[in-house]
C-alpha cells in the first residue's frame, strides 16, 4: 500500500500563490480534521469546513483555537446536500477529498 506524503508548508504556500482568500467567505469541502483550514483561516472573513466524517469534524472542532471560533465553523455534511446558495461563498476548494 502506498502512502500519501503531506507537506503542509507547500500546501499553504500554494494557497498563498492563488490569492483571493483575504477577507473571503470560504467553503472547504472535505476539510477533515481542519489541518489545512487552520493554516489559512486567519486571512479569511469566514470559513465553513464540511466533511461527512463525524469523528474528523469532532477533531476539527477540538483543534479550533478560540481566536478563530467566530470565523471558522465545522459541520458534518456533504457538498451535494449543502443548503446555502453559491453566492454565500467567494471561494470554494477541496484538498485530498476525491
């Protein structure tokens, strides 16, 4: 079985190159335990991280720093069943979700 190597510094550097997160309302599909979410969240206006895995969302909520509690929300969910209009977000992305 092969393993996927994760390099958080490269992921966040790639997000910085993309730009557009400053003050943005972000939807992160497949946020898992929030590792990547917490790396960029301070630059955003708000983040909604969704993932169908109840345990990973619980981990994300436990890891959420108090200073981001008003900006970041984690919810168990699936993008197909998301009940928010597309205009509610300025940016949508996913990482390691397929």
